[in-house]
C-alpha cells in the first residue's frame, strides 16, 4: 500500500512571496526520506505541500506537479480532503484532541469521518495502531483516560498511532522529535524503522544525526540569500550525503562549517 | 596581583543588616482603634453623622499608620502600608453598594416569601395575598424563547467570523456591527421588536414572543462575542491535526473545535441569559403586563418578573403597602434566579472543561 511520490518543478507561494522554488525529486516507496536545512528554507512548507496541508494558510498556492502513483495531487477535481486521507501527517508538537480519551484519539480519523464500525473492529484498530506506535503496553490499561494526560513522548506516539489508524499510504513527519527528550526521541526513531516496512515516510528534521540514523535518502534545502526562495540543493542517498556529498554547501552544512 | 584585586573591588559596601525594626503585628489594629476613637470625638461633641465618622476614621488610619511605619520601619515599608491601606479602603468602598443592595432586598423580600407567593397569580387579587407565579412562568418562557432564538444565531455567527470569514472584509464589518449591537439600549431593542410585530399583527400588539425577540437582539451580540473569544482560544494545531486525518472542515468544526470550546461557549450563553433575564424596558413595551397566568408566548400579554416589579411598585393599588411588599419579594426572586444562573455557568464550565487527567 505504500506509494512513491514524484515531484517535478514545484514552486510554492504564500500570496506573492515565493517560498520554495524548482523542487525535483522522487521519494521512493517503503523508505525513509529526510529533509535537512536551515530554518526558513522551506522544508516544512515543501513537506506540507505533499498532502496539501499548506493550503490551510490563506493565500498559499503551488505551481508544478506532485504525482503519487500516477495521480497528480494538484490536478483539477482533486479533493484535498481525499489527499489527506491517503497521506497522513505528524506535527512538531504533539497535538492529541483534548476532549477525547486515548481510545477515541486513536479512532479520531475514522470516527470524525463518520465511519460506522463494530465495537470489535474499533478495538482491533486501536490495538493494532497503538502496537504499531509502540504505545500499547504503556496505555492498554487506561485507554479511557484523556490523551492529554500522557507524557510528551507518549502523546507524540499517540499522534503517530492516530495517523496510522487510517492506514495512509504515506506518512509525513514535521520535526516529530524536536519537542521530546532523547529517550522519547529514540523510541520514535525505532518506530520509524519499523514503520518503514509498511509506509513511505518523509521526515523533516533539524537534527542531522537523526537524519543519518533513520533515513535512506536525504534532501538538503537551502536559501540563496535572505528573502530569496528556498530550493533543493542536493538529493542523494543518506550514506553518500553524509560521507561524500556532491555539493560544497551541503558538506559545509553537514560538517558544521555553514556560514 | 592580590593587592590590585582588592583595589578594584568597591571598598565601601554598606554594612546592610538583614534585620530591621518592625512594627508589632497588632499595630494596624491599634491605629484603627485610635483613629476610630479620635473620629468619634466630633460625633459626640459636635453632632457629626456616622458617615462622617467612618470617613474620618479611614483618613486618619491612612495617614497615621504610614507615618508611624516610616519612623520605625523606613520608607519602603511605609509605602507598602500606605498602598495596602488604600487598596483595602477601595475594596470596602466597592462592597458598600453590593452589601446594602443585598441587605435591602433580602430584609424587605424575605418576609413576603411564602407558598402562596410562589403558587398564586395576581388574578382577582386586590390588596393582600396573591403571588408571582404568573411572572415567574412568563420570565422563564420569554428568556427560554430568547435563548432558543439567539444561541443558534450567535454561535453560528461566531463560527463564521473565526473559522470562515477570518480576516475578510465582511467579517471585519460584522465584528464591528456586533460591537455596535452590544451597546444598543434595551429600550431601543424593545421598540424594534414592537415595530416588527406591529407590521404583522397591527398596532397595540402584545405577546411574549415579541419580548423574546427584543431580548435576543440584546443577547445575540453577547453570544457572538463569547463564542468568538472561545474559538480563538482553540489552538490551530488541533484544526491541523484534524485536517491531516482527512477530516472535512465542517466536521473539524463540529467534532473538534466546538467540543474543545464548549465550556466557554456554554458559560457565555448562561451569562447572557442571566444578563437579559432582568431586562425591563423592552418587555414593558412588547410583552406587557397581566394578572393572569399565560403559558402561550404567541398570544396575549405575558407578565414577567421585572415588569411585575415595576408595576407593583409604581401602581401598588390601595392600600399601597401590599403591592410594594410583593415588588420586594419579586426582586429577591429575580436576583436569586440570576445568581442561580451564574452558579450554573461556573458549574458547567468546570464540568465541560477538557480534562488533562494529571
């Protein structure tokens, strides 16, 4: 069910401001692709354009193509709601729904879309998703408790469980560990490794060691200058990226000599 | 090296002690008693009023305690004592109207309360007896209809302003108009409702639903504002989380945003109901007054508590004391209803607030 994504000549605008320019890449199915780069270079914007989440901000628009298994996401008559059902997303800060219990949070994607299901089916989805997010053993005795009562790392894994409960084809992660401590981070990195066998995962991170640890391929975004649009500098296998990058500025950024 | 180090350091550190002389803890009480005694002198000798005595006591206290304090404790403590004295006096001043009002209403109203007072209307009553049953029923029906009209309109308008219209010109215009509406005098709302109903039913029309329309004109802006404020407090992250699950916008609003803001919205609505339950002027115009019980908001006059109080006091009949007694009793009941609604609002907000479980 995992799908690959082909991006060609993608420009992203906020109103008149061009935020990202000329991105070309192919994200392989059942692999982890990481984006690194300085703040404000457009990597999160680019990530959000992959499931049309950037459209939530008024005035945001896109030129170019994002093709998922032959289907252009930005073609006419494509419903962004359908796109988001197939391409899930996990955010920087854990955001469980405060009015819902752990159980309801996991089922939110199904329930909010008014999918009717039997109790046993719902229980199966909750157990499978929470096991998939490595959270089951910690919360199985308190599924009725509020989701907000968990620790930050547990909340983030709850959000991942919520995202995979609707069985998306692609999972986008926008700095999923930046608000977490090292132990929770390592739990989520292990989880990313496991999820790779079933999902296509795209992750934005500020932590280059994390990109090196979890990803198969890495893209480096950069700004030409302040006020200029961000662009993709280099896209290569992670091994090559961190050992012997093609581009000098990539090497400068990765080795910490970035100016 | 050591010598220069010592040269650089400031040599004249004042030998600041950590303890300072302090006034004893009973000092304020002593000053208050002395101030009261001094202020009592002109009352005894010159025949000043008690109000003048209280004012003089406060003035003496506010001057004397800081002066004593500054001579013993130093200027910082003295300023603290002065500020505390002023804050306490302001608090006392603010409590005076509240306490006297409550005292007046309770002392005049409680003797009137009886089983008959709550279960009888004023039909065929002259002089003693009778009750406010018809007015309580009228107030409940009129405010209930006002809530039925204004809650959906107000909440939906608030949802539009925050979720759909945010930043657009029409939303800014509507927000401005809602602010203007908040300031509409209640008599104008009553005249509006009257004019509206005259269009359909001819001059001289009186019915409860007209009062409800007038009250909802006053209530809608309050509900819109409180809904707006509560929706603004819902973090965008929750909306994004919902969108990212492929949930359409309207479901995101009804299933995620509104439940999260529910406590605040319900509290705002309850407070708005409490606010309009005591309105008199619009109901005087359009709902009118009657001595009988009327359960039908769509026909005939309907008595309400504020209007009942007004007529009972202004036209108490002969002899006047029974009508005036009933006015005080009804006023007490009205205050009790409004207070009960406020307590209910607090209870609701606690009940609906999302629990963190920590």
